[in-house]
């Protein structure tokens, strides 16, 4: 049993954290963006950036203290993020991760009828899938036309 | 702070005794518990939903909400969505005001009177509203002093919503129109809506519980909340019949029906008529509340049984998506399909189902047993076994921290 009813963080300090999250600029976002946008995403997660390189892409992985894992796939030729996945007990900043594509997600959400737990976009140029589980989240987004030739979609996990 | 917490706890059993009487009085049936089915069950209706919504495959019950211990402050709320995909009761503030106002409920606060306000995130948006205690009567069952969420509570306007709450670019679902129900009754597999994920002060980001000042300038901060003050599955707080629910939906014609119905039964093996019986039990992954589905040779390892979803949602690129309503499939002719559901305990069952063209369905129908739509075709895949799966079945939703035969909850059975 918890001993205290509500446990606080220091008021002033956490205010700053919240403000930082709130102003995550979409212009620096990841999908279709460059490596600098990834560093920013990982800062908001308070996570370190682990990079695994293959011939065709670099995989940037962030794991936050709260258990949120974000993977971003960067085309080594173009330097752009062409796919990303996330999972964990809560959401990463999906707005920032989707960047200029966030507005398409928002439009899909407003049109959406049927399940508060799944949402997907299945357009020729954009695939997004989000799952709200009873406990936790999973999601991915990728740009089919930007996947480097020779990369199998199935390896982008 | 600690003293107040303990005091609240000590008061709890006293309030429970009082509110049984109070709620009985406000419903005109204060005769106490019996083993009859009317006590531990409530009818489910499948209809078009609250006025102007046009709901399809949305199971609704009626719930009586009262201020804690106050029989003169009650409101009967119809069109409460039964959701096995979440835990806890959330009422839209816009549906209140006909007997109970948000201010009649008991705020959960810190010692300075600052209120706990919650962000509830969905795949398609978010809710924002206060966490308050209320008494709930569902069928004949009573849950007293339940922490619930008042979505869209005008005392804490959406201008206060933290950035982490809207980090998913969806819609604010704090109105009956946008959400599609007057309230949601989350009868999922968990006791609290968040659990241990919200008890660690160091890792809260505002996407769940917040504490908000009630004087200008109003400021909200992320806060950790003990499980006893989190929004709680009312079933877990019933005096008996508190280990889960059973959903029994009546079969309707495959081509749909204007309306339908069923029964939400409380308890598993707690009464003579709610036995687990021969149902196969599927243990869930306790970290996610999910089970395993194999569909068309594809493993979908984050699958779930969800009355809050109004169709089967699964990945199958071979089935055409409707051009005008991209949430659903529009096959040229009816498809017969099947999938295997497997629990973490190794139980396996084959489920047969059909998919019909959503565009060919009558707009007058509130029940469509063959409605299906696309889900993520990703590595993180799911089969969302929505309401159509429940039609013609008895489905058991077993709570965590309880056991069903040799299987430990969270577990489902059918």
C-alpha cells in the first residue's frame, strides 16, 4: 500500500519539463526529417540515443526511463527518417515524431468511427498504425516511397 | 497527508454500508442483495446511441450515479458504453446536470485542495477531466466511493491540458457527440486504469494524472497517484461478484438489425447462474492485457477482445477498404474467415467469422455482426476482436489478481 496519498514532484522543476514537452516544434520532427530531429525527440524522452548501422540505414533507438522505446530508421543516402516505431507504457511525442504528417493523423482521428483503441492511415505515401492497449501503446509510421531499395519492410520493427 | 489518507480509508466501510441504503432508496428497491439475476446483471442495448450519434455495434447500459452517500443527489445515465478495453467509469460532463452536477461529486485533492485532473489518451484522441468519488449502481450492484473521471469538467477547462496529453494528434473527446456515449463503463481486466505505471513520482509526464491549482493562475503538474485514488473499475469495488464480468449478446441476423441486446453479468463463479462452466480460459499478457491471434498465417501478438470497438479490426491487405469510410472493409462479396486465438497459458480456439461490405449495410441498422475493418499491418500487430465477436457468445472478462480454475488473471474466457 502506498504510504502517501499523492506524491508530488517539485512544482517549479516539473513546470519546466511540461513546458518543454508542450512546445516541441513540429518543424523539427522526425518522419521525413533528418538526424537533428531525432536528437530532439530523444531529448524529450530523456533517453540516450543508440545507433545501429546497416549498409542502407542507421537505426536510432531510444529507451526512456519510463520504458518507452522509439526506433527511427534513417536512410544513409538521403539522411532522412523513413520509418519509426514505438512501444511502451505511455506515448512518446507522436506529434513530433510524425512532424509534417501529424496533421494527416489528426484529420484521420476526426473522421474516425469505430474504435478508440486502433487508428491506422493506409495511404500510398503514408502508413501509420497506432494501438491503444489496456496497458500500454504500440505504433509505427513509415513512408513507403522513401524506404531505401533493398530494405525489406519486415525488418523495420 | 498520510493522516488524511488513512482517515479516508477508515471511513470507507462505513460509507459503503450507508450508500447501499441510499442508492436503494433512490431506485425504489432497497431490499438488499439476493441471488436473483436482476441483482448481479444489467441489460445491454445495441441501438443508435444518444440522440444524433448514429452508433453501430455499441453496447450500452444504464447506470445510476450518486454523490457519495447522498441519496438526494442521483442521476440515471443511459447510453453508457460498455468497454472491455479499458477500466474505470468516465462520464461526460455534458451528460450530467439532471440530478447530479460535477460539483456534487467529491473531488480527490491534495492537502491544499488542489484537484486531481486526468488525461485519458485513446488512439484517436484524448479526454480531460477531474477525478472524483461517486457511488455507482449498475443493475443491483453497488460500488461506493469509486474514483471516476468527469470528462470535460468545466472547472478545469481544456486550456489547462498538458502538452504530454496532446502528444498524439487526435481529437478532444470531451463531448457526447465526439465520444459517442454519455459515459463509458470500463470493465476490462484491470482494477485501476493505470496501476503501477502512475505510482512513481519520478516518471509522470502529464499524460495521465495531474494536480491542478484551483485559483488563478491555474497550473497543472504531473502527479503520481496511489492505486486507491486512481480511476477504478467499479466491478472490483462491488461487495461480491467482483472478480470480473460476463457479456452475453443475443444472436442477430447476419445482415444486421435495427437493434439488439444482451446482458452484462457481474461475477464469475460467484452465484449459481454465473459459472465459468465449460468456457476455455485464455491467460493474458499482464503487461499489455493482450492475447495471441494467428490470422492467415500472420501472428498478431497484441490482440484483444474489446466491446468498445464496433467491428473486427485486423490487417488483411487482400480485402478492399471502403472508398468512402476507410475505417471499414468493403469486399465485393461476403467473406468467410477464421483465426486462432491463443492465451499465454497455451489454450487455443479457432474462431470463424464473416466479413460483409460495409457500404451495403443499412444505415438504419445499429447492429452489424459482419462489420470489419483494417488494423495496423505492422510488426506490432493486433486483431481487435470488437463487438461483433461478442454477438451470439458468452465472453468472460476476468480481473487481475484473481484466478479462474488454474489460470491467473488477467484472463478472458469463452
